[in-house]
C-alpha cells in the first residue's frame, strides 16, 4: 500500500511541477487549424476547430538542447513558433486571422515565444 501511495504522490508532484503550454484558437477563426506540436522530437499533430484548444507538458529539468515548436497552417498560411514553457502554464492565443494574438490583453505570453529558425 505504501508503494502505491508513493507512486501516486510522485505522479502528482510531477504533474503539478512540469510547466505546460496551452494553445487556444479563436472562436471567430475560420476553418480548421492543422498543427504539429513538437516537444524535443515527441510529435503530436491534429486539427483545431475554432474555439478549441491543445497543448502539452514541457520538461521538468530542460537541458540546453530542449525545444518546443508549434507549427500550424490556416487559410493557406504556414506559421511556426518556438516556445520556452514557464511554470505553471504558458498561454498562446491564435486569433481569428490564424496568427498569434500579440495584442495587449490577449493573454498570450509573448515573452516565451520566438520565431522558428529557418
């Protein structure tokens, strides 16, 4: 029983301690947003309809080689950002035009984002 409690507590500490990324697509967006979320070669891809969200965990102790990239396509335009997750959650809002909403009050943590390198 103690082992089970230890395992559950370890999982809970990890779950709370790991920084996360939350990406929201505007309810006013048009068409689906096709995306790839790449966290140090752990790749997740899918589609977001307007008003939907996705995201994932970063690393608890990222090394110098750590990276997280979010690539997406909307309305014929390709976009890519590199994300440095911060605890507890880095929020990114994709506006109705399919681009990162960097406006004041948008809630996007722009200080944690940079363009992908070519």
